[in-house]
C-alpha cells in the first residue's frame, strides 16, 4: 500500500466536510483510491497525472506542482458532491453529503490519510 497522506485540517458542518492536505505528488497518487471507494469518477487532474500528459510529464520529478494552482474540480454521484481545490501550497477537498453519511466518510478517509494527533 502507498504511504498515507498527512491530513492538515478537518472541518465538519451540517451537510459537508472539508479536508486540507499538503500539495504533493503523494496526493495525486493516493487520492484516486478514496474517490473509487466513494464510487466517484476521477477528475481531469488525476487522469492527466496517470497518463503523464502536458504539465504532468514533468510533475513526477516535482517540477510541475507549482503549475497546478488555483484550479477547482468537481465530481459527484447520488451520495456525494466533491470539490477539489488546488491552491499554491495545499489542496482542499470539500464533500457535500447527508450528515448521517459523514462518519462513514471519515472512516474511509482514514484508510488513505493520517489524522492530526489531538
């Protein structure tokens, strides 16, 4: 299994949760497994990264991540509506879902991410 992502922040409100991750190659390699667990389609960024196209051809050497900034992508199904915002240093994921689905969502996230110690 790939290394777990480091979760920098977590927000929880009625009808939505948000997660903040450090922007790095590990996110692009690992997060698609979470999307798959939620039965969500990968967004264009993940397809481009896997296909090694465009700016992604240099990204695996660490050069292209800075170009992946101020981009927002969305994927959704009947249960989840997920936005991924690629900022300059972090990636913020917002998932809108029914409040009673949030706990199972957090359990799925724990499979790919290390939660901050409290």
